[in-house]
């Protein structure tokens, strides 16, 4: 097992005070979810707050997470905040769907995300990574915005691998809208959790206006895809979706397209940024990834086979997801009165599952603040429910395997011939808002690193 000597502990935001109230937790979630929860989350299986006529419950341990997400998912439904926050982009797509509609959509999409599809999708990933790395390398040691570069790359990969589209025409506008939404009206507010959906807030109105703009550009993307498709090209995810939804309204197809593009830009792109940040500060691990990448072929024709030969790079990605999970928490609403880890919970109670706290709990992780990919190598792998970057249970992220594979291949291609460095700046803190974003974007440089 490789375990470099350099130990890097990235800075973490301060926790909420133990005296924080339930409303205080929700208000802090808007500013930064990584600072919304108290240290008691590390020791108590569940913390209950009175919140007006209902309760707010923080379910914080692996057993509590398993209970809610895997053992009794039907007793804990999605909260109204999910529709309010994600609806303007995802609409009725898979991530926001419920009940029988969700089951039907999941069955439709599942064949596109099995291990059998990874070799084909890996070719697209590697080709996009090659083009992006060539552009970055052209900077010849100059300053690089790796956050924008990685999010642009991930959007390109999603468009190309799933919809056979290039993003030259629509990419800039898609990126602009996604960045605007995530930085402003996409941030969850206390009112999203507490107010009934029928009571519109000024933020809800702004989200509805955004939805119109977003829907127009997605409709244009779909029209472009249909007008450029050649009859002899291999079927892609768009073809599967178009066939499955041909007897339904066009809006549902548009929502599924939105879901896939959003996932690429906002989750995988951020994971790649954080991985680059960590490796720039842990040169021993960066060297180890480089050595592993040089020992195999990550070009488009061989990328599918290379995945099995990059275990250390995969461990780096998984450790990145532990420290900076893109989905930092999940929320559920209790249906009927229920018992959670020995404590009775009332129907209608709001349950928050803070993955960002679970992943840093010293009861389950030695030196939890430390960047240490060896946690995920060999027999050292953690227990299933202590590591939940993609959720768990029937609603686990359908694209989890693809997201990890994409991150592994991009890192391998980027580092096999380059060294990443970061100019000294203020410490970069994770900000849990719409997703896990950096407090600021540091300046990176890339220099050639020959064998």
C-alpha cells in the first residue's frame, strides 16, 4: 500500500455552537452547511430541535443514515425544499421525481449507467480530457483557473458522451446560468423548508423567472441534437430518453437532459477541482498518482481498460469526495410517526442527513481532517454507511460509477505529464451552498513533468 509521508490537513470551517437552535441550523445552512451543525453530531445518533409546530431532527450516525435511506425509504419522503431548490433546473427529472414516476424514470435510465457502458463512455471522457489538457498546457506555466476548466470539461463530457453534442454553441450560456443559479437563488433558505409550497416567496418568483430562461436554452439544445443526428451514429442516452418519453410531453425529456448536464457541471467538475487543490498541497500523493498514470495508457482507445489499473487515483478521488462531498446533505420528511435510533419522531418532522459531518466524524475516521487516500486502498476501505458521497438506498445516485470513472481518468491524464502547483493565498474553505464550492478560487499553475 502506498502511503506518502507528507500529511496535508486542509482547513475546515468552524462548527456551529452547541447552543444553536433548529432555526439557527437552517439559517446557517444557507450561508455554509459545513458550519451549520454542532459538534454534538459526532456523538449523538440523532438531535431533535423544536421548530414551531414540527421538529427538526439531525440524523448523524451510519445507523441513522441506513435507517432513513436504505431500510425505510418509503417512510421518509423528499421535502418540499427539494422541489423549490432543484425544481427550476431539474423540473420533474429523476433527481426530483417521486413515487411511481421516479421508479419508471429510474428503470428508463438504468441501462445507460451499468458497468457495461463504462468502456464506451470512457472513450468520450478521455477524448474530452485530452482536448482540455491540451488547452491548459498551452498556458505554459501561466496562471490557470482550474475550477472553470474542470467544470467546463465536465459539461463537455456530459454533452458529448450522453447526447453526442459539442458545447461550442450552447456551452457558455449553460455555464453562465448554472453559475448564476448556484451562487444566488439556488442556495437553500430556511423558508424553503418551513413554508408551504403554495406560499410563494420573492426567491420563488426569481426561481420561476430563471426556469423560463433555462427551459428555453434546454429546448434549443434538444432541437440542435435532433437536427444534427446522423442515422448511422451509435445510439446514445438521448436516443433512449427520446424513445422512452415519445408518448409524453416534451417537458419531461427536457428535464432529464437538464439533470444529466447539471450533474456533470455541478458535481463532477467540483470534485475534480477539489482533487487538484488537495494534490497541489500534497506533492507526495501527486507524485504517486503520476507514477500510476504513466504505467498505463489513458488515451481514448484504452481508457476503459485503464480504469482497473488506477486504484490509487481512484482512492484520491474517493478521499476527495469524503472531504468535499458535492451533495453535502440530504433532507427527508417523516410520514407516519416513527422510531429513529430509539427516539420517537412525529409525522411531518424534518430530518436532515449531514453527510459532511458523517465524513469528518472522528468516531469513524482516524485523523478525519487529514487528506489520506490510503483509507480507500486495499482492506482499509471504510464501512459502507460511513461514506455516502452519492447517498444510499434505492435513491443512490444513478451516475455514481460514471462520476468516479470520469474523475479518475481526467486526473490521470492531467497529471501523467504535468505537475500542479498552487500559489500561496488565503486558505480555501468549503462552502456548502447549492453544492460544495470553494470560498475563493486560488491560482494554479501547471508545469511539464517529463518521465
